């Protein structure tokens, strides 16, 4: 009886060793570890003002605001302070998430000619016409990840930051601003 018990214990030790070897082999098949990535969430489309503006006028006078100039319109992304080196990767991930290319800036040189009727707004005294450009607002979360010996995925948040990035296509609208 003693021999049977010792044979059983030996088999259990050998079996445990085989399982340990199998687990070691399985961990080599896990995805590369460690790594980093970005999640893009809380997505929305917004209009961001460009550098093209008419002159201010008093909003109670009526009339028409006009803009007629050859100039380069431009708008820059916001939220990149402190993460400039990672901005390209963040915008690439956001572009995929939105299915439209976004970036750190948009510029276009053209001759712009537009007119809009001036409107009065309660509590404001001046109005001007401004070109707005389509932009995407989102929350980017940087994370690091790793896999343990059993190929179990572990993720850790590094930071989360709001960005507003202009789309690369020409998607503009003229509108009014008050002060």
C-alpha cells in the first residue's frame, strides 16, 4: 500500500511539472508584452473658429457683415500641450475612430468672399462674421498593457486628456460671433 501511495505522489509531481512547462510554453504564444495604446471615447463634432474674421460692428445697427480677402485660413488642434511627441499617434487613432482624417492643424489659402446679415443678440453689443472649421472633440486615454504567464491581459491607465482636432478636409461654415 505504501508503494502505491508513493507512486501516486510521484505521478502528481511529474504531472505538475508538465503543467508548469506547458504554461511556460503558452506564455511565449501571448501577444507582445508590454505595450501601450490609446482609447478614443466621448466623441463629438464641433466647429472651431479660424483666424478669418470680419471687423466688429455694433449689433443694433443692422446691415450686412462682409469678408472679402485673399488669405490663408488656419485652425490648430487643442489639448496637445505636454503630449506633443504622442500627438501623431493620438490623431491617427482618432482618425480611425471617426472615419475621417484629423490632425494638429488645417490650413487653406484662398480668396474668401462671404456676406451675412448682422443680428442683434440680447446682452451683447458687437458682432462679427467668422469662418468656423469642422473639428472632432474626443477624450484620449493612454494606457499600458502586459500579459502575465497565463496570457491574461492587464491594462493600466496612464492619463486621460481632451483634444479638439480639425478635420483635414475643407469643411467650413461662416457664422456670427458676439461680444
